[in-house]
C-alpha cells in the first residue's frame, strides 16, 4: 500500500520517474495493474511495456506508436519519431493530461542505450508550469534494477522515489496466510499450526508467490491424507518435491 501510494503521488504530482523493485514473486505486476486502474483520465494515456527486449531506437518507436498512433511512414528515422512524439506530448499537456509509461521487467534493460533513451524521453516538451515532465516513467523490476539505475546518474537524479517491496517477515507471512484464509471464510488456526506457519515462512523465504504455492499444495496433500490440519511434514514434503522438480 505504501509503494502504491508513493507511485500514485509521483504520477499525480507530474514527477519525472519512479521505480518499484522487489524479488520475483512479491507482487510487482499485480501492484502495477492496481496502479493503472487507480489513475484518472487526467493521467493518460498509459503505455505498458511488458517485454523490454528492444534496442533504444526500437523502444522509442514503440512508445511513440502506443502514444501517438502508428506512423504512416513505416520505418521512420528517429528524428521523425521524436518530432511525432514531441507534438503528441505538447498536445496532451495542453489538454490537461499527463502520459504514463510503465516498464515491467525493467531489470532486463541492460544495454546503455535502453535506459538512456527512456531518460531522454523525460526531457521532451518539459513544461515547468505543469510539472517536471510531460510524462512519468514507472520502472518496475527485480532488485538488480537499482544497480542499473545507479549507474545512470542522470536517470537516478530524476527519480522521485525508489519503492522497495521487502520479503515478508515470519509474522507477516502468518498474517498474509490468515488474511487469505479469512477472505474465503476460514480460520487459519483450524488449518495451519503455528509450527507449520513458521516452517512455511522458512521454506518460502517470505516470498508471496512461494507462500501461495507451498500452502496450496500442502493443503491438498493434507486433505488427501484426511489430516485435520496442515502439519510441518506436509510443507517439507511439498518443498522437497518442488526442489527436486526444479533441479
């Protein structure tokens, strides 16, 4: 919730850029989906880049096509793409709107020209009267994204916030399981013992996706054995099977 509010504030305040970093499985994409649903018509259009395996010039062309529409020139040179994009952003700002570019899996932007292209976009039609930039760049990725951003001092300086989603503590893991069970009308004390929850946290490493998978499969195994509760042995058994299948 804190990360969502920080990102919303950055966009609504017309800030240039914000980053969200977390380990795989901590809910980054879910949070990005929620963020986009929260935005009003004043924060538009919104462009989502889910597969950032593009060169700098390809990124520029893709963003221009998504914002301003596909070019009638086909493979246009970058200078025409920039003109088309600048004209659109100027018109968008005049309408009282603010564009948003969300880049999922941004840690995959390992080439220098990729991040540099995104940074330079923040300079297009910069109007201090309406905010730092005509658009907000939202970078979402794994923790290695922070290192990549720090290598680009000029981009790092434009970030208004770096939101980190840490792994759950043991208490947070237990609270998370309780919330998920309560949401469907159950009581966790009737399903998981405290020892089981402690082991669930250890085996999952506090990562939400792993908690979901381990808890779900363990409940299925316990049910098949007609057990009254999920016991530590069920967690360990499922964990060993998952580790073996991954190997």
